[in-house]
C-alpha cells in the first residue's frame, strides 16, 4: 500500500503523519515566534547614565528609570541641558547623555522619548534634531537605522514625543549616547562677530524623558569573545599593515595636493557607505571641491590607528588641515578638524569604507 503524507500546521509545530507509522512531532523554527526584546537601558537591568552637563533637578539617570511620561517634568523627571554649542556653531561642544549597559548586547531597536505633554507639547518643546551614537571600540559612530533620512542625524525636524529607531543590520555595543543638536523652541539671536565668526544668544533647552535600548543578551560564541576583546585595551595594528595604511593616507593627501580626483578616490572602496553617503556621493563632492579650488594642500597629522576586533577593520584617527584658494575669489582659506576613517583590507588593498 502506498504511504500517504499529511501536513498539519499548528502553532510552532510541524506534524508529519505517515500511514502505518507512529506520528512524529518536530519543532520547526519557521513557526516559532521570535523571542521578546529586552530593554537593557534600565537601572533595574544594571545600566548607568552620565551626561556632559545637566540642569538642576533633571539628572541623566532619569532617562533610564522606566518612566516615559512627561506629566511629572516639573517635579524633576527627565534629563535637561543647554544648547551652548549653537552659540558659535561649535560641534565639539555638543552636549550628550550616555547610557552604559551592564554588558554588550545585540541591539535591535532604540526608542527616544522627548518631552510631550499638554503643558509641554513636543511640537513646541521637544527635540527637533539629534544623533544617537554607539561606541564601536575606538570612537563614536552614528547608529545604522532604517529610518534615517538625513546623512548627519538620526532624526531631523522631529515633532513627536516618541521616536522608534529600528537598527539596520547588526549592531553589537555596550555604550549608547544621544547628542541633541536643536529643539523646537531653539532660538539663535545674533550678538556680535568674534574672529570672523558670528556669536549668538541661544534660547531653548534639550529635554529627554527616556532612552530605551532593546535587544538580546550576548553570552556565548565568537561574537561575545570579540566584544570582550574590543572592550579591553585597543589592539595594535601589525607593522606591515600600518605601513600600507600610511601609504593610503599619503595617496589621499597627494590626490588633493595635485587636484587628482582619481588618486583621491582610489583610497575609497566602491562599497563605501557612511552616514548615508555612498562612494558616488564622495566622488561628486570631491570633484566639486577640486573644480572650484586651486592651490590645495591637505595635511594629516597626529595619526594613530587601532584594530577594531569586532569586524577586523582598522580605525584611523588624526587631525586634518586643508588649505585652498577659491578660483573665483582668490583669497586663501584654511580649515582643520578631527579625522576618523575606517579601513578594511580588500583584495585590491586597504580601502576606506566609512568615516566616523
């Protein structure tokens, strides 16, 4: 007699019955619901909070107490800080509130609650523009979210009291921080010029009720081992790799010095993707700059490099100084700042894959 096979689907169960045999029940992961996410950014979960600054009665630990309501703001709920970085547009002075989790976790979602109540509606007093960053072992990087529309911010022009940021791809981290940029009550009133830069009076405050970090624990396996190594003293880059990376940086400098677009772009991977910018975006920006300027000199100093053991990349930090003269005005200019590049060893050699 021919055997007949019947398939019956239950909740998380695949039942296979064959005539003439005893029925067998097999658990199939295809039908099992995923495990529930855990919010690790809570005092009760061992998390801690710190901030670059805070105003009286609105301490950083208020963002991990589990209370998302804005109704008790006047009684001391939530974290609050000034926006003094807007006084001179100094991004190095941006405030932040940082959450230190009890252990590295597999982060899947980050939820931000800004102030939002009948008395203090988010559309008038809440965070407008902000960044959420993670510590990747040698520096802070913008979290890879699926809803990021701006290339520099996690959220821009926000008017909601609650924003959910689902993580795109994999993100393993222990330290998360929120960096307010502006709020819906921010006002900048011009005061005077200082060293050719305008100085403003700044009104408005950054107000955050809660910051949740949802994910899964990492307790075993190779990833946990790598994360443990990443939190240890930074791994050194082997001398041979360090020399090859220095050659890439030298080529980067020479590309700008000689207005050689192809030489500049030879330092970048075709898969470059950082803060929403791709290889094509970087190429277009570099081409525009070289087209509009001459007498260009790029100098990289104070270079140091460390291996990121999580993904086997190398993070290069340093200072750049760029001197140039606009072709249409003729007056030389200079700009400088911090430089942070991430390189990986590809088949064709070391290439820049993102900038932090």
